[in-house]
């Protein structure tokens, strides 16, 4: 990680959960982190006491709604104006929905795909353009999901088209990696299983009929994975790292 000290990273969805844990881990490794999220004040509050080992780690909070192209444009313009370049992008922002497919509407599907897919793609293109123009070593890490590898449903709970969006992000990860062949940019995916974040609360899931007494990962586990992936030598390409909680019975209570 030493070669990334003082370099610039963007983390989307940095106000809570995995994104916040990743931002903290990067700053502690002396990376200059720009958090993109709608809740700017929350990012500032959460990160105000996080410091790097050698004083190079810093955090900047930039308000950004990844469902809106103009918001992404403004956020990247801030980065270009104030920091000049991007070396690392972590596409972490994501949403789900508690509605069954037949009870949901086009607006629900647009929210899913605008955040989980188009937000990734838009941020990836803008960050890669900056990396290529500056001719720097770059690394793009996409937060995928085990739901992007197989369709799993839980008794008493629906995830609607969330797995479809994560299948799309896995494909987008591979597509961009192939297109960037010959450049200095690596593209990696992380596919976690269940993580103890507030995504269910944020999306108003009714968990009264769901057995939540099962192994879960912590956001810090995902942050550790990001540090591992970007810390590998340039000759190493981690394509898709699948992380499940130890003790998980993959199909127990699942369809």
C-alpha cells in the first residue's frame, strides 16, 4: 500500500456501511479519499477523527447522487479542480428494494439500475478518462455481490431485481477490464455474501419473518479486501473476489 500513499481515491456511497469502512481504511493507509454520497454532513462527521499513519491520509466529502449524471459530473469536476487526478475508484454505492416484483413499478426498477449499474458505469468512464489522460497507474474496484453469481431468494423476504442488477455489474466489470487492456488500469470486483450493514433498514425491509440468526460479514472485512486487492503488485490482477461469511450454509433457508 505504500505506493498509494498521497494518491487520490474516490469512494462512492461513503456515508455508511461498506463505503464508510473502505474510506476509513484507505485514509488510515495514507490515501487521499474523496467520498461521494448524498449525505455530505454525515460523511464529514464520521470521518473527522480518522487519520493516516504518516499524515498523508485525508478525507474530502463531496455531495453526489450517482443516479444523476449531472451530479456525477459536478463531483468529478470538483476532483479535477481541487486534486487534479484520480488513481483509485471504488464503486460502492448501491440500493435494494423490499417490494415484490409484481408489486413494483418502473420507478423502482429505474432506482435499482440507475444506482447499481449506470452509476457504476458513469463513474468508471469518468475516472478511467482522468487516469488515462494522466497516464497513471489506476485501479477500479466494483462492489458486486454473490447475488450476481446466482439467483438466491430468502424465505419471507424479496430482493426483487437486485440480483439482476448485480449480474449486470459483474458483466460491466469484465467488459471494462477487457477494454482497458494495454492501459495501466486494473479493474476488480468484490462479491460479498451477507454483510451487517444498514441496507435493509434503509430500504424498509420487513425482517419479521426472516431468520437473521446466521453468519454475516462486517464492513471492515470488505474494507480489508479492498486494501488487499489494490495493495497487490501491478503484475497481479484480482478479477473477482468472492467473500462469504464463514459458517454460512449456502442454501439453508434459501430457494
